[in-house]
């Protein structure tokens, strides 16, 4: 955004830390778990972590938090890297928590040797029962006072694969009466006999996120470890581990995650939509994933602008999806070429335009672009496709489009007057007959006639056909997570409408996969990845106006 905005609270902390000499350079990290595709909420965290080091110098690491081999895949690692680069950011180091498994194991041994961790054979249910409640202190595990030697031996057995999944865990020995439930002897390691996407079968014990996170930050000398608000209560454990291990003191700061209306952000729920075939995949254009937004035609600039506009706050709030749509409209208005496409075609015949005659008219590509985007040639003939909705047999008040006796301008072409129309046996209008005014050619109009309406068209002889996919919100309620019952009960049945045959001007036959287009009077569109030369498919990114807000007033 061009206007000067005040610093957010994280920027204030960083400026103080750099000005006071606390740190020589800023080091941040973006730590996704490779268990799904990144979504718009991650985009906010990406823009924050990478944006800070772009602004203040220093660098950002990309660290894959791969401590749960059961849900992680290399496919997710690859997709997440693609998304970050597409958003316009570069990381300094590509790292994995699994790079540190040996170091983390040694850190755990160090805690055992200090009498600050123990192996617990209690079941998950027993641990939960002894945990207490926010108002009741917990009770000590019967295994809490094992000797250091016994704990070291048992932890080695866990690592060596001598014990089954769930047989025991390694827990920190902190305070079962702590007012912070997380500090009541949290689990540091669990046994999982599962093949890891990078380390294979070398390990059968894996660190919990709470143990791996702060230590990995410390190993990388991360100065400002930025998390979402649900980690506020975890900060005490983050600091405790670093302090007891006497390692580099990374610091954790929390901001409000992005909650977007008409959307779910839980990776588990998004995975469910994919697995149950509700959507075509992680990159379905209705998904809030970065790959879905990209396929739908969103631009990296519009997503970065959106993240900048919503800012960084300490309090949870629900952001309107219409703001994201506003940001992409603003960007595409300046960058997308204007073209003509007819979605619901009806034939218009110009009776006084010579049959067989063709001419090439000139259309400007983008009057809003700084360089106007250049021009293109559009073929014209005596038979055109126009939108069915642009003709009314009995016109309403203030109707400025076609009706018997009415005149309208054909975009980039001539003024035409409706003289007659044809109906089929069922009473449907099948053809509109007009005459044109030869002196009214766009750019050379000497007719002196003023008309209020302009409509788009495509020459029937030159038109190409395309499939058009009209996407809308995936959910029909503002906050699906807050509703009763299954979130899938609130899916919008009209989230995708397919127009099998629309007619487009021939210019679009060579549409570029990376380009975005404004279909005049219809919205912004892009070519879908499934599109071929023989079967063009366009996705609607967003309508020209916020029709949703209008409909819900």
C-alpha cells in the first residue's frame, strides 16, 4: 500500500531489538508442516516472516516441521515450496526439523541427566486423568521419580525399537500444579514405528512439536519466532526448554491467525474435502489453498496486498472474503486485457450489412493500464452472437439495451437498431434482426447519434467455443466452523456452475496460461490447467462487482 501505515507490534519489537543492539541481524523462519497444501492463512504468515526480513534485512529460513511421519509427504513439501516462490519470496536455507533429530535426541538425554525428564509408562487416558483441570492441580505419575539411570536406559530402549507404539513416552518433569496446563509434565517424545519421508526407518521415536519447535529455532539462531495466538500458552514451555538446555535464546511472539468468512482453514477439514471428493483436489479453484487461488486466477500481488491490508493483530477476528476479492479486482483491473465472450448466446443478424463481407475492427486491450495494453483486431460480420439477456421483447423502464425499435452500440463496432425478431414454436426468441448505421463506427463516428447502451458480441463465423466454469463461495454461511453439526452440511450447492459452450473472440484461442482476462461486462477469467487447444476451459476468478454483498443486503 502506498500510504504510510503505522508499525505493527512485531515491527516495533524488531526495531527496538535492532536499535538497542540486542541482535545484529534479524532471522525469521516459516515452519510449515508438510501434511497438506498451504492456504490463505499460511500466506499471511509467509508475507509476515519474509516481509520482515525484506524490510529490515537479515534472512528467513524455510523449515519443514516434519515430526509426524504418518501424515507427511514429499508431495506436500514440493507444493509448499512452489507456493512460497509464486508469492514472490525466497528463503535463505531450506531446512527440516528431521535434520536435527540427532541433536534433539541429545537434548532430551541432557534433560534426563539433569533430572528434568522421565520415561512414563502411563497410557494416554491415564496421563489425561492425572492432568487435573484448570481449577484442580494434577497428580504425579507413578513413574515420575524414576532414577536418572533408569530413565536413560528406558529412553535408549525407546530409541532402539525395543518397545511398541504407545508403550511409553518421555515427559518433561516440571510442575503438575502449574496454572498453565501445558507445563504439567508435557510429553516430549512418543514412539512411532513409521517410515519417515526423509529419514526412512532410522527413527522410531519422534519429538513432539512443542519440544522440536523452540530447539530448532535455537539451532538456527532465529531471533524472532512468530506464531499464531494458539501458541501463547506454549511460550512458557518454549522458554523453559531453552533455559534448561542453556542454548541460544530464540524468542516467540504471537499474532492473530487469519479467519476468512465463507471458508474453513483447518488442514484436517480441507483434507476431508479432498479425500471425500467434495472438491477435485487441493488445487480446486474453490479451495482457500494458495494453489487453488492460483488456479482460479488470483495473482501473487493481490494476495500480498490483501495480507498487507488486514495487518497483524493480537486479537482474533473474522476477515470478509469480499476484501480478498476486492484486492484481486483492483489488481486485475490494471493488468487484465479486456476481451469479449458470450455465455448465453442468441443470434443477431445485421440485415443491411453485406452478406459474406468481413472487416477487422480495433479493440483496445486495457484502458486502465499505464501503457493502455495495446490493441488487437476483432473480426466483424453480418451475423453475431450476443447475450440473450441483452434483448427484451417488452422492455422494462430505463432499459438501454436491445428491444424492438431500440438502438445500442456494439462494443468496438457500430450502432445497430432492432427492426424485428424471430421466435420458435415454443415462443422463445431465436434470432434478432437489426440494421446498422455505417457512419457510426467506433473511433470514426460521424453519425451524431447518441445511444446509452453498449453490448458485447462475437462474430458467429469467427467465434471459438470454450467451457466456462463459474466459481463461487464454497460455503453458504459466513462461519461454517461456528455452525452446529457437520461443517459439510453448509456447503454451497452453487459453488460451481459449468457453461459447456460459450463463444469467445478468436484472440482468446491463443490464451496464455499465466494471463488474466476481463470478459467485458462479465468478470475476470483465466485459462484452467486442464484446458487444451481443442477444448478451452476458462475459470471465473471473480465477478466485476461484489454480487454476494448485494444479494445478502
